[in-house]
C-alpha cells in the first residue's frame, strides 16, 4: 500500500519543499490500507538530506495541515514514532470500496466511509505495537491502548529558540535555489523581490545619521535607489532585512552627484585645491620642504 500512499502525496498533497519530502519518506513505509507508517527524526533527516530541526518543523507543518497524524500510543521498530496519513487512508479506502462495487459486492454501501478502528493486530507484523506505560508506585498501571489508538493532529507548542535555517520547511532544499513559495522563508519571515521591498523607517534614520542624505541630496538618493532596484531586479527574493543591508551598502558606495570622488565624504579623501587629492597635496608639500635651502649647503 505504500505505492498508493505515495501516489496520493504526489497528486493531492498541498505540502511543499522539505515537508513534501518528509511526507513522501513517511508514505514510503506505509504498511497497509490503514496508511500507518513509522520513522524517527534522524532517519527522516538522513533520507531527505535535511537537518533534524528542519525535519521537525516539516512534521509540525504537516500535523497542522491535517495531512499527518502522530499516534502517541503506538511505537514502531526501534522505538520510532508512528504516524498515520489520514487523508491518504480515506482515499485508499474509497478506492477499495469502488473496486468492490465494480465486482458486485452489495454490502459495500453499508460500510462507513473510512475505517473507524485501527487494526492493531495487523500492524504487529511490521513491528508496530502499543507503547508500554511504566508502572509507578504512586499510580496504578494504565490498561493497554484501546484498539482505535489515540492520534495527535496538532503538535505541542515548543519553546522559542534557534531554528535551522539552511533549508526552508516549505521551500527548496538547496539554499542557492530560489524559493518558489514567496510568502514565507525558512524562519517564517516574509521574502520579497527588490522591487517589492520598500525603505523602512530604520533605514531612513540610518541614511540621515550617516550623512548620506546630506552627501547625495534628495535627488541623488532617489537616483541611487532607482539604480539599485534596476541592478537587483533579477535577484532571487530575500527577507526584508537582507534587502535593507544590501541597500545600505549600495548607498554607502554611491557617487555624490557633485563630487567625482566615490568616497568623498567630509573629512575623508577630500579633494585639495588644484585638483590634487589630500595624499597628493601632502606628497607635494614634503617634496617642497626637501628642496628648501637650509644654509648649510656647500
């Protein structure tokens, strides 16, 4: 049944990028028409060539989308996590009912639309079994897991911390490739093209504080902004913070309209009278001092 589950992922899943690869890897281990599978985070990371944190985020997205369920009361081989693809299971069950109807089975119409109970006995042959609850002196040992199992659609909220950003959970695996989904980046921040990015208030403040507004003037600043957008038009979308940093670097290197020197800011590399730079003027003064008579010449 793994082929039917994979086919459903290819044809009907709305997942993208790393989440899609994770779902395909889980579907590849589907045991039967119940669409039950098992996998550990490390094995999924190895198969998808992504980091464990990226796989964890992808699983959370799939759980929130309802395309994956985590069966906490079951455990797989080597104590791996047990998952279920509920939408794929419904599709497989519907296909089986249609096949039986074509074969003339009249009892199919009285059956529920999807299997209501998990057949744990059929899963034991694949190493999937109820999770054992350790006995505690303060509590009575709980009975075995019921036949239906207990699923978890939504994950528990995790603490905010550093997250892996090399591979977006719903984008491309290779960070050098453009992100096809331009709504969200790997960290959840919006990604924009250069044309969509607008100068934010913090960048406006930076321009004034660094003296670039006085150096370039309003007209020169607008011209520099237009030139930057023309040069960045073909670049891949980036987060707003990345565009802001790139824009600031461009403005800092931009020509002042009335000054031929690229880096002619007050107090630095000023042009001396006569067209000489400050370094050239210092050199000329030094040579003149060496040629002055001292009264000790023979």
